[in-house]
């Protein structure tokens, strides 16, 4: 084997390594299926290059005549398959779809003809033949028909792309992509082929085949496409993250301050906190005066997470506040809100909620629980307890749900903690839940602390309990304290 042939095989082997790496990345890194055109192109090109390496190695050995026939035949078939796949890929980028009839004429028929010629070539010698010394010899039909099909597959889309960029601009499909990498590929393949011819000269022993330049050009094309896709995906992710940051800011601005001031009610202290599991969450809270002597406060947890939950949250919050100013009781507020939320709720969203209205003249608290977590109630001088009552199904569950209400007389020093299930359902590495008992003990130990410090202590305790486990749900709390 000449030095030129050895150099050719070394470069071709490098081409196999490069395309193999691209194939592995395409499957395992970019998560493309094997039926993806890029994956199939890379796989068929790898097979083609390996077959040409074998062709060169067995050529000229009399004892390997049959193997030489087999290598050349499989090489021709695999190269046509690769070229057809490449053609389909580039046509797809141009948004040109082939009909079933066109698929048979353009792909199945040429491939069948090449396969038939390869099978019969030991007798017809139309494509190639192997002499008694084991040396392969290509015929004119090989250069005219076989390589003609290859070139037709590869360069037809490039000519169509040129047409769309010049004379056929008006006929160009709206979603057609004509990246510069297609044209660079079209230039690289023949340029590398010419360099190969110049290096080997007219009597080259590698049959003037194009698998090496095609492999190197394909490496450029797929690398460019993968890089472009990665950058495009990164840009889209950055755009989504930017939108989520804006949505998070809008959501935060829609909520009342965590430390509201009620100057007309100095003996009432309300504090809140919310820590979302994602950029935007489904939990929400609210508190606002209804009139000169009544304050409404509430907490809710929307099903699901992310943007859909946040949108449903904004709708529910707005409705509750609107109806709170027109209805006479907490049950009537939820009755009206529930009917509205059930309308056109095709997504099946729902929300658990707890609402209370405090009369600051008498300190009588009227409240309704729509399937929400039991509040923690701390009476001055008594152990903490759960208010274990539910007055109806969650909101947006059933249109005709009728909610009930209850009352609780508050005294100076009393405290009420509202929370979402992100608190009691937080779990540690052993999947143990934080639970209601631990929450009761935690709140019981904060009797002498102001409301904001109660929220901080509870959140810190939940975080310590669930250390090492990602936060899976929003953690929202509201604490009401009647000052002494």
C-alpha cells in the first residue's frame, strides 16, 4: 500500500471517528431518536466509510475476491442510502415535501436499481468487476450512473435553494430555512474531492470515490446544525426565563405587602410570606378592609404549578376581592366565586381556599374553608390546636356547591396561622412529612414573638427539616395576631 493510500485511510478513519461522535451526541446528548434524519444520515455515513476502508484493505488480494465484491456492493448501496437521506433532510429544511409517488420514483426506484446492479455485477460487470488478482475495477456505468445519482441527490437541494434566493423568491415557502451551512457544505464536498484527486493523481487506488470529502463536509454541516440548535434552544430558554421573571414580578406586585398597615385598627396585626417552588406559583394570599370596621383576609392554593396555576390564581384572587365588597358573608363570597370559576374551566383547574372576615369592633371572626388546610389557632394561655372544619369542596370543583360558614370569637393575645400544603407536606430525604404535629409544636413555641418572626421561624424549620430535598411546592403563610 502506497503512502498516499495510507494517508487516505488515516484521514478516512478520522472521518469515521468524527461522525461516530456526532451520532452518539445526537442520540444521547440532543435526545434525538434513531428515526431522526440526522441520526440516520450519520449512521449510514459511518457504514459507508467503514465499507470503503474495508474495500481498500481487501483490494488486490486474490484470496479475498468474494469479500471485495461484497464490500464494493454494500458500499454502493449504503452510499446511495446516505445520499437519499441527505437529500430528504435538505429538502425538509426547504419545506419541500415529497409525495408517496414521488418518494417511490425519487428514492425507492434508484436504490432498487443500484441494489440490482450490485447483485448482478459479477455477471454483467456494469458497475465494477474484480480480476483474478483480487483488484477491483470500476466501469463507466459506475461513474455515470452511480455517482450521477449521488451528485443528483446532494446538489439538487442546493440548486433549489439558489433558485429560492434569486428568481423564485416569491415562491419560497414561508417556513423554508436556507442556512449558510447548506452552501458551505455544497462547496466543501467538491472542493475536498478535487483536493483528493490532486493529491492522488489520475492513477489513484481509492477509485475516486467521494465518501471522504462527504464525511468531512457532513461533519461540518451537522456540527453547524447542532451548534445552531443549541444556541437557538439557549436563546429560547433565556427568553422564557425573562418572561418568567417578568411574570414573577407581576405576580409579586399583584399581592399585598407582607406587612400591611391598618391605622384604624391598631390592635390587629397581619403578616404574610410566600416562597414559590418555581418562578411563578399558584399560591396566593390577600387582606384588605371591606369597610370601616371589617377586614377580609384569605389564603389559597391553586392546583398545579407554574404559569397555568399563576394565571388561574390571578383570576381567582381578583374575583374573591370583587365579591368580598358586594356579598354579606364568607359563604356567599365563595358561592359566587365558585360559579364563576366553573365557567369555561376546560383545563380542570381548581383551588383550595380559606377566607375570614374580622369585625374589629367585636373581634368576631366569620370564616369559610373551601377544602383548605386546617388553620392553626393559638388561644392565649392554651395549647395550639387545629380548627378542623371544612365548609365545602375546593373552588371550581362543582358549580352547584353551596358553602357554609362558622364564627370564632377572638381575644387579645390570640393568634391564627393560615398556610398552604407546602408546609405540612414538605418531606425530608427519607420521605417523612413535616406534618401538622410538628407545625403545632413550632407555633406553640413562638407565643412571645411578633407575627413576622413566627413566619420566619416556621419557614426556617421547614427548610431545615427538608434540607437537601428540592422544594416541590409553594410555601405560603398568613398570620393574624390580636394585640394585647
